[in-house]
C-alpha cells in the first residue's frame, strides 16, 4: 500500500482499512474504492464502519474530513 509506519490512531488500522481511508481521501466513493481494490462495495462499507469505530469518528462526514486531511499531509510530505 506504500504505507510507512503510522503513528498514533492510524497504527490501529489494518493495511486494507488504511488503503480505504487513503482512497476516500483521494475523493473516491465506496463503489470506486471497491473497484480499485477488487472488493465488494459492502466490504468497503464494513471497512468504513471499522475505521470510524477505531478512530472514534462520529459520522461519515468526519471520516471523509479525516481522510482528506491524511491525503493532504501525505502529499505535503512527498514534496512537489
């Protein structure tokens, strides 16, 4: 997944959950993430709920905000 050693709450995510979070941050929908990972949309939904539980996020909107923030931080670390 290209994931470096995550610290903090992200360390508790499985590799697949982390990848789903990253794809959401890149603007993908459940169906697009499912296609990208060759999984069912239901599996993506299950991962989404698990991510929300592990990160103590209260809503799907909060999950997306967290995912977008994660992606913006990754891009900033990668440089221009």
